């Protein structure tokens, strides 16, 4: 279902603060809290909203581009799901096969992850210097 202006405003509010009360969002879009909750549930049901998460500020973030040597995509995706430090991963078109965001507290965690990653292919790593808030 296409998103209307209210849906986009609700998504924008939740992107800024995922804990914002439905009533507070409703005041911004001139809806009741219950109407906002209904719209959010619809967006969750149709996959527009895939979940709510906490982004920890005390962890280092690494952006890893993976270049697969073999087409073991299912096995690689299972590998990604098995690592709690993987914050997000996307199969991509363009340079590389996957972009992975790894959030970890120690350099040793990055080293262990990238060593395990070698069984699937090559990679390049960029690190976050600071987070920019839109």
C-alpha cells in the first residue's frame, strides 16, 4: 500500500525517536494516538516498518563491503544472522555483494569477524568517525 503524507510524517517521527508515544506523534499529524497505532501496525504488517531497534552509542561501527568468491549466499546470510555484532546487512548491486554494518566494542571482535568472513570471500572495511544526525 502506498504511503501517504501522514504515514511519512509518522515514519519520520519514529526515525528520530522510536520510543515516541503515539499520542505525541498524533499531535504532529492531527490524529488520535489510537489512529497512529493503527497506522504503525499496518506499516509493520506490510513490511514498511521491519522493527524497532536500539543503536548503542558506546560501540564502534564498521562498514564492511563483502566480495563473495562463491555463490554461497544462503550460508553467508546464516553466518551473518549468527553474529550478534551484525547491526545490519544488505545484499547489494554495484561494488561488492553485501554491505554489512558491524557494531562492536573491541578491535578483537572486528578481527574475529573478518577472519571468519574469509571463508566466503574478500572484504574491505571502513570505520565510522562520528555519527551525523539528520
